[in-house]
């Protein structure tokens, strides 16, 4: 039996609402309804009594609930045990948005594997919505995000501050010159957009708008221009004098959050990984700071 059907059933049972279950699972409401109907068809019983604004488990649904929970936990255990290679006893699936991989995490992976004994990683890049859904479905252990999700089942910690610098392909440019000549506007999330709009005045349409920092970097290196990018993406180009910091431009910080399931059972390993990544990023550039009092504060 597809455990995704069971996970959907469990979320509807918890929320007693198809719409809220859909939001928490990052699915459409029609997809949630279809999954429940599919499960009911497989079992040949009704699992919910559906009345207006009143969804309750049927007797069959009540009997299924502990079995569904056990099955989902067993699936997670099987993934961990069977997938583990000899000498690789600590399995972890880590995800992030493409921008966070490019600017924050990618440089840390090799060092993380060296510093944490017996760690075997699966690394994926997805949208924030997909990452959160995978954590809720317990197919992903840890996600790094720019915007903290507001989901009861997740623990979300603030782990780092990632500064974004205005850099240009031409040295000694002023802010207005950088913004008016081949400027590439990168979508670094809601907080970035708000601060960008407050502090910077765009008098012309950007040459390019993108949600991926590496696309912006490739563009300004190949045809010239300017963009807000993190240190991890631009350090090499700065050293080679292919890019230059716009000295009077404000540095716009972004907060990096780590989210994981509150009852995932891997909290110790997650704590170790978060600490290692935050410490390594701090050493990479002094303007990236991780919190000193533990691994963060819960959102």
C-alpha cells in the first residue's frame, strides 16, 4: 500500500479539515480528497463521515489510525536501515532551495562528510513548498530555507545570517550606475525584496530578473552588469578581479532557517549537522554569523 495515502489520511484526521490538510501537505485540496477516496477504495470502507464543517473518523478510520502510524514509522526505519551502507551508519536527507545550495550549502558538503563520522548524505534541491512537504512526509530530514515555515509539526531554527553584496563587472561604480547598467534583480525572498525596495531606487527595468543566483552570476560575468549575490558565489570572481564590490551599496542580510520534523527521531544528528554547517560558514567569511546560544531559536 502506498504510504503517501496513509500520510494524507493521517493529516486529514489530525486537522479534521481537507483544506488545512492540503495546506500542511503542500497539495491541492482536490489531490487530498482524491488520495482519501483512493485509500477508501482500496480498503472498501469509508474512513471519514463528511458533514458540513464536521469531519470525523468512522469506526474503520479509528481502527486504521494506529496501523497507519506504525506503517509510516516502519517505512522510515526501513529506509534508514536498508539504505545504510557498511560503515555509513548515520543516514540523513538534506534539502534546500537552489539559491541556498549555490550561496550557502554547496561549499560545506565535503567538509561536513569529513567532520561527522559515519555520515551518509542525500542532498536535494527543491522549492520551499516541496521541501516542507517532504519533511512532513518524513522523506526529508532537514531543510534550509530563507523564509521560516509556520507549520506546527516542524521545528524551525534560525541558524545563520547570509549577507548579500552588490557586485559589478566594472570597478568603482556608484550604486546608481550599477542599478542602471545591466542590473540583474535576483529574488532572494520576501524580506530581501522589502529591504531592496526601501533602500534602493530602480530608475529603469532590470536587464534580467531571476530566482537563481548562479544565473545572475553567469549573466554579469558574460555580458557585464551588477547583482546582489552572496560571498560564496562571488569570492573567486572578486579574487580574479572579474567582479568588484560596489563600495557605497548597502549589504542586505538574509536569515537562513533550518526546519525539521519535531518528532523525527534524529534530533541529535540534526543538531550536529546544523552546528557544523553554521560554524563552517562563519569561518568562510567573517560577515556570516551563526547564533552562539545553541543552534538557534525556535520560530
